C-alpha cells in the first residue's frame, strides 16, 4: 500500500480470525469471508470497489465478485487459485496437528517456502509476526473451509475487469491453473513475474502496485 500512488484510495482489513480481528468460534467458510468483505465496505461507506486479494484472499475476492458483481468494479488476483479442490497442499497435515502457541519455526519455514526471491528481513519478520496472531483452531478451520468450498467460477461468472498475477516460481499454483482462471473470466489479463514465487505482493510490491494502478485507472477512465 505504501508504494501505491496517492490517487489510489486503498483500504485493507484483517479477516476474521487473523491479525487483530475478532476470532469467533465459527464462521471460517469461504462464504463467511466473502460476506465480511461486503460488511467492511458497508462500514467504511464504499458502494463498490476494485478488490485485490493475495493467495487465498483472491479466492475470497472471486467469491465476492460472483455473488455481488454490482459492487465489484475490478478484480486483482495476486497468486490466487482457481480451485482448491484436488490434492491437499503439502502443509495441510501439519496444520491439522497445530497447537497453541504456534511454533514460530513452523510459521517462518512456511512463509519462506512461499517466496522465491529475496525479501527484506523486516518484511518477512512482519509476515511471520502477523501469522503468529492466528490461533491453531483458526489455522485449521480456515484451511478446511477453503478446501471444502465450491470453486467460485464453478458456481457463477465474473464479469469485472480482472488482473491475474502469477509468479513463475510459484510452488503451489501451476501455470495451467492460472491459464484456466484467465480463460474463464472474459477479458482477464494474465501477467507472469519470472523470478517470483507465491507471494508477488511481498516479493515485487512496486510492480504489483503499478499493475494494480493500471487496472484502477482503466476501470475509472472516462
């Protein structure tokens, strides 16, 4: 957000169970997270917006865009899946056995495994610090809720102008998944970052900001 131009009015919020947000006992299905997007927009007085989501945040954004197209001016999917059905991610079995307090070494290893380029230590430390705020039960419930959900594009269509950013060294999402996502969203633009892993927003923030700004400018252009 710090490298976006001033004309972009950007807002971000902690999802339920994450960061400094409330951590209720239930409500960690994909639809719950998508409903929270609309609730947040209501709270800050946004009738519609360009939505940007990284990793599973982009899955949530897809769900919202399918369910509420009138409030979705544009969509930026940054290292986000088309579907989470199929083989479970390699870290799912570890997540299933997590207990509080979360082991910092696990969070560090997981975070470092998602990037393929050098990230400033201060950025990595902040990422790990935020992940450690998530209780073990939320790690489990949120992951299982995402894995169990019907892929948004298999339940409806996305009509909003869409930017898809994928790191060519992403160990979690294959290129075929990105191409399928782009093919199913009319007019979607797929941009590949050659030396980036699963978290382009962390690894190449300036480039992501430029691509996101171009999307916003195109959406609001007269």
